């Protein structure tokens, strides 16, 4: 065990929650180490513009916000490692976290592993991913210049990302399984007024059709039962997220949906192990709330280290 492998605060995940935790832990001089996982900046970095993070009245690019978070945490001594955790052992302190590069031993762990997009689970979806099926407008929107695009979902993500894709696509048709949307009023108004946006409600996608690339979607109206085929070049699926908490199963308490259970101090059922952001938040899922949870987790980890270090032996 080398020194840089034995850390006071190990943070899993580098989205708003993880990097805010890193900032607070670094300013408490705890020299936190952040393992980025697959997505530096988290899901926020996949969003083109974030308009509701305070302090940026004109909005801020998702990737840019992630970079700013990282820079600020590093300025105070946080180390951000491009490394992926696979396994944890919370049975004794220091807690062992096995990553691509080997084992880390941590006095406290802050879990900020976020969430991943839910799939439709219809025929053709897996086969055509990257050939017309996408879960990230910022990453793939550009490929659909003057093309016909479908968005699936009725929440904020579907509307926000749909509006973003109107920059490129010739038309954006949002398909939703009900006739009411979850998305906020401002987004709905903007989308409904946009000349490139169309809406098909009470309808589900039952199959995604194509060979080398996506050609069409099979649709079913859930009220009338009527089936139809809708020609399209791309489909972006925004139907929610599932928390990335598989590796904690059996060790940390979680809800039926897999969200880690924390109290108001971000404490899990294991002392010294905290969770923040979408891995533990089934309700708010905002950049600002995730950042707040990350900060709270780090403050609590610092208190815990102070308390446990002062106990003799
Ligand atoms: P969401 O709010 O959970 O919405 C998911 C949508 O997908 C719902 O309309 C849902 O339909 C639909 N859906 C779920 N499963 C489906 C399935 N199997 N087939 C077809 N449709 C399905 O997810 P989200 O839009 O990703 O947003 C997640 C959270 O992030 C929310 O709290 C949201 O407010 C927040 N967010 C905020 C912003 C912002 O403030 N600018 C931007 C993005 C996200 P039903 O409505 O029928 O359930």
C-alpha cells in the first residue's frame, strides 16, 4: 500500500456532486482523490447549455461547467484520476475500493456515481445504437444536420434536448406515451412554439427499424391500439435514468429502484461512507442540488475524520 493509495477521502464520480465534494474536502485539507469513472463532468457535461445553475445568468455550457468545477477543486489540492472503481469492501476501515489501476484504501468514501439513461428495451435499439439511436443530444446532435429526428420522452430532458437538436435537424418530433408532459412550463411553451417541433402523444415506440442506419420507428397509439410506421433518421431517447449503484448492492441500503439511502447528513448505513447526487437522489436531480449534496457529504466526512482521529487507538 503506497501513500497515494491510502487516502482520507476517496470520491467516486466526477459530476457536480463528486467535484463539489472534492472542492470542500480539498479546502478542509483532506487531499481528496476523485476517481472519474466513465464521465468526467457527469451527466451535466452531456448537456449543451445549463440555464438554471445559479451564478450564470446567460447559462453555461455543460462541459464548461464541469471543467470549472474540476479546476476549482484542483486549485485547493484535489487529485482527479481517470480511473474506474469496480468493487468496494466496506466491511472494515480503511475501506477498500478496487479500481482499474488497483486498490485504494480510504478512511472515508463519498459515492457520487450518478445515473445512466434508461433504455426503451425494444427490438432494434441495441443494434442501432450509434447508427441513429442516441441518448446524448450534445454528443450526437451534429450528425443529424437537415435530418428527421424523433425524441422519446415527456420530461425536461426530452424537451430541452429536443429544442437543442432543432439547431441541426430539419424536424424534431417528440413522441410521448401520455398526452400530458412532465416537462416544466417554460420548456413546453418554447417547444410548442418552435416551428421545427411536432408532437405525437399517447404513443409508444414498439420497434426501431434499420440496417446500416436507422430508417423508421414502429409506433403504437396506446388509446386506439392503432399501429403505424414513422420514417426517421435518428431517435434520441430521454425516458429517465437509473442510479449507478450496482457495485454497492449487499453493502449499502438502497431503495427498490437502486437509489442509495442517505440521511440529511448524506450518511449511508456505513459510518464514513456518504452518498451524494443522483446515485442517492430520486427526487430533484438538478446540478445545483447534486452539488449541494456533494458539499454536505464532504463537510460531514471532515467532521467524521476529526471525531474518529481524536479517539485514541
Ligand atoms: P423524467 O422527468 O423522469 O421523465 C421521463 C419521461 O420519460 C417521462 O415523461 C416518462 O413518461 C417517460 N418515460 C419513462 N419511461 C418510459 C418508457 N419506458 N417508455 C416511454 N416513455 C417513458 O426524466 P428526465 O426528463 O430525464 O428528467 C430527470 C430529472 O432531471 C427531472 O427531475 C428533471 O426535472 C431534471 N432535469 C431538469 C432539467 C432542467 O431543469 N433544465 C433538464 C433536464 C432534466 P411519464 O411522464 O408518462 O411517466
